[in-house]
């Protein structure tokens, strides 16, 4: 968190815009950002080396929050200090970024993360070396302020994935009007595209006539379930995760689970990278642990493909490579996988030395996944009746 300041330093920071130019919804966010600038300015005024403390963003610093049911950052802190040259550059970039965000708030603009990276070309010594640095700084600001990047008027380059199911939503258009959309009857084959801003001021759930949500890793399997009318036959909401799901996709799943009381299952490939996809939905991702309560769905269940499925369904497989084996061993020390189910499945996979794709179920025909595999699994979970 940024240190408390005297309040005098805001005068220099506030030269370009008055508070009257900042929309009401943005004022709380701006205040938190301004405190960072104040803190640095005050340190300089007192002839102290400027520094900002931030939660350490490592696997060893995530702890389970019992009240929220998600993994959050723990107490370990790191410092960004002007004592080092790299730290001084990062603080300079932080000041430029805060000022840029304030400009967007005052002019009612927004920017992609990519655009912000290129805008930094005009910041002289404060320009970013690559977008990875600028993205990380935005995440740091989220942690310090306890706000989300959408509050900063920043958005990713990509939108969320797609949804097909009997879900009726009210969406605010860019001209401020509302429109009602049914995510099954009012969309084409690809479904409803999840917008980058999934907060209630933009998207409201009006009605849901479904029994559960199924998040699907691959586009091919999402299309298979859609073509086979799995959403209609089993009263499901299909959500294409598109690999590692975007924040807005996770937010959609979180909200439909909480607000409409639908259980959530996640359907992925059988490899360590896919398990991390599940973990990001159910437990929270390590890099976004500061906002896990907004993105993670603690009740989400893993439906497969599991290493046990490779044996039980005699699925076609590929050999684990060195990177797969390394990732599986890392997951054994990841606190998010520290339970009997995951330890058993990961150790089994290491013994097998094999991995499998969702679409390996096509060994038994195009309808097998929707007629047998998923209904059996959902019945075991007591989401569907046998």
C-alpha cells in the first residue's frame, strides 16, 4: 500500500484537471491513485528516498481466505524504491501512468493496454521497454489501490469468449441505451460475445432457464457441444474459455454462479496447463490473486478430462514432454492443488507419462461426449439425474 501523505503534494499533481472534471464513479479510484503520487512527492519533499510497498506476487505468498473461499496474496511485501536505478525508473513510469489514467477519467476516454504501452513512447525516460512491463505495472496499481483495471479505464486487447444458453441479459450499448439479448435465441452459431466489462453497470442478468454452467477449454469442443444441442438437451449454459480464460470470462462465470445460483463445471484437456485453467476459474490465478474475490468461483468443479479418464475410457494419448513433467511437479507444490483429488490425479499422470485432449473422446463417435461421457460425469456430481 502507498504510505499516507500530508495532502500538500496533490497541488502539483492536480494542475491539469479539477476534481469537477472527474466523473463521480471515478473519483474514489482517482483518490487512491493520487495517494500514490502524493506519497512519492512527499518523500522527495522530505529528502527521503521514494518507495512504494506492494504484495509479493509469488506462489509462496498466496493464502486461502476462508471467508471468501479463494486464494489471495499473503503478508509478504516487496518494495519499489528509487534506491536502485530500475526502481527509480519504475516509480517514474508509475507517475506517468497515474497521470495518464487521470487524463482518461477527465476526458471520458479509455485505452487498451497495448495503446498505453505505445503512449509511453512519449514519456522520455519513463517509457516501457515492452508491454509485459506496462501490464505488470497496471496489476501493481490494482494491488496498491484495491481497484480493477477497468476502474482505470484500461482494457485488454482481447474480449472474452462466447456463451450459448438460455440466459437473458440486459446490456448497455456504447450510446448508453439498453438492449435485451437471449444468449441462445438471439445469437448466431458462435454465441454471445462476452464484453470486456462484465460489471453490473454494463451487463445485468435478467433471467436464466438452465441448470448449470459448463466452461469448455477448446473451441472445437465448444462447437461440438453447441452443434449437438447440449445446451438445450441438458439445460446447460456453454461458456467457451478460449484457453486460459480472460478476466471478463471468469467474471461472467462468477456472476452467473452467484447471482443466478447455477453450479459450474469446467471441462478441459488432460494436461498441466489445462489444470491451471481450472484453477484460475475455481481458486484464482496467482497473477490476479489480489482480485480473486471478483473473478474466482470457489464452487466450480473439475469434470475432466482427468488422468483417471485416460484409463477408464481408454482414451488416445500423447506422451508427456519435459515441460509437461516439470509443470506437473510444480503443481504438486502449488497450494491450490493441495488436496487428495489433485495430488492423486497428478501423481497418476506422472506414472502414466501420458496426456489427452478433450477431442480424444471422438474415438467413440461425434455424439459420445454429449450422449455418454458428460451425462455420466454430471450424474456422478449429482448435477444431472441418471
